[in-house]
């Protein structure tokens, strides 16, 4: 079967750095997405990786290793507004997205 | 309108009733999707449409139907609601079909079936 694994919840301190991991086992791979979802709101796009390596976008970076079936989202200089759930999703061989359950990130002052 | 709108925002429905969730986008996107989101589970695809006039089944299509008569609208119908369909429903769209394009999500419909 297809599977996306993420930690359920993480806690970090304002101003610090946090890394959210995602491992996947899917039938085929056509890229990996990260979305942010604040409580009670819709998911919004953060990043897309299809090649191995690190993609940096401001305070957020996303890393992919296709051989290991692994990605992480790195958030730097954490702000209170970063408190949200972070969703990992993989595009499979049929170009359909398989979603992880999400990681709830709690930021403490 | 800017982006994707969904209606209603929330609804409480008696089991056995028919219900249509509405979704409209103004971005002229070709592809549209319906997901449900349940606590502890990832988003699950119910139905999708790669372009107007075509639809396809996702991971959990049973009990739901869709239509795509034009580019902008993609309604989701529950023919006879059951309590297990209690969920938050998100409509999404992307400029092109295929899971390599960013999806834009509507605000969601919170549905409770009693």
C-alpha cells in the first residue's frame, strides 16, 4: 500500500529552528509537496520538490532524498504565526496526491 | 470572487437526506478536486475532474457523486447521507491536471450527519 509518515505533533520555541520529517512509500513518485494549514483554515502551498536536494524559500526550506523516500521541511526563525499543521503529500505514478496526516507544530514564546 | 468559494460553510444534516456541497472557482483552472479531512487522517480524494465535462473517482468515492458542466463549478452530492460522512470537505483546483501542480483550496465545508 501507499504510506506517508509524519510525526503527529512537535513543539518548538519562538526564534528557534525546527525540522519536520516525512517518509513515504508510494507506487511511483512524481514529486513531493508541503502545505501549511492553520487551524480551521484551508491548506496553502509551501513547496514542491521533484529532484534531490534542498530548496530554500525565505525562512522555509524543503529537502528531498528520493533514494531514501524522505523529505523534511525546515523552518527557521520561528514566529508565533508558524503555529499550524504541516502536510506532506506525494504525487504517485498516477499523478494523484497521497497525503500524510500532518504534523501539528506548536510554537512557545 | 477571488479564488475558490464553497457553500455552505457548515451544515448539520439528518441521515438519509440528500445534500449538495457547492464549489466555484474564478481562476479558469482546468482541474478540480474534492477531499475530505478527518482527524488523524490525511486528506482523502473523493472525486476529481481533469477538465470540464470529465470526472474521475478518487480514493473514497462511495456515497458521493460529482458533475463538471463548466470550468468554474464542481458540486459534490451526497445522495443519502450517513453519519460516517461527517467530515470537513475541501474543494481544490489546479491550473492543469496531474499531481505536479500547486492546488488551491477553498475554505471548506464542515458537515455533520446525525
